């Protein structure tokens, strides 16, 4: 990661998207968090691959990327924060300084703390999530067993890679879902490595869904 601190507007955009933990339009982001991601700010965050943005109607929608989650977590741990002024700045720095200490003490990640308010969004992503859950139920040897993504992808071969990866990445932030790397990397086949989904700079090979 870069040692150069983000500007206050750029850092604020990452925080707002982390709190939302989902895809969100500029219109809704402005209404809910009092900011929008546009102009040079959007271009820079896109170029740094911290935020993905796309046209939605007459405006833009955004989502925090894996690199964005990682960069925000790193900046918080390193205390690499922009300058906040006034009394509100004191509060912001106090809370943002406390957050990484809390995460370390509770062995959590930012994505564990910031989760979507609605666990299952409407539209295609919800359909894919439903198919993932159904496939997991069919593949799990017993309730709560670990299922390899190699077997999952084979069962969902008609789902585009990008759509499945995006759904798994979002589901991993839900309370009843966990994705982990294979602890014994030597046992991984080339197919297992290819089937992995990369989340938070880690390749995840196994899926667990609680009952």
C-alpha cells in the first residue's frame, strides 16, 4: 500500500462506503451520509482501485473494492488519517483511533463490523446467493460442514465467474457465512487454486454457511 495519506474527501468516501458495505448510488449516499463520490475524487479512487464506480441512470453508483477495504484497514492501523478540524475532528480521530484497537482485541476485520443492513439485496445478486446457499446444502456432508469452492463452482458452472465471485465476497460479510483459506496449502490441486476467491488479499478455498 502507498504511504501517502488520502485526502479528507477521499478518506471520507472510503469510510462511508465501508459503513454502507454494499453498492450505493451517489443520490442515496448523499442522502444517508452527506457526501457524494464524483469528479476528481471518483477518478482518483477508481484509478487507485479502491472504489469501483459505474453509471446508474444519470449518476454513478459505487462499491468499496477488496483493495479499498484493505487500504482503509491499513490506514486506520497505521494512524494514517487526514487532518480533521475543530471539535468534530477530535471526536472523529478518537473513534477512528479506537476502531483498530477494538478489531485487534476482538479478532475481527472491518468487514465483520460493517455489514449491509439488508442481508439479501434484490435482483440478480440475490438470485445467485440463493443458488449458492442451495448448492452448499446439497454439497455439505453434514450441516455446517466446509465445502470446497472447487465443488461449488462445478455445480454452478453456468454462473459467470465475476457474478459468483462478487456474490461470495458480499456473502462473506454476513453473520452466517464464512470463507477461509485451506490450512494445508500443500493439499491444494491446481483446480482448487483456480477456484479460490480472493478476499482481503487472501485466497479463500472453503465455504461454510450456518444453519
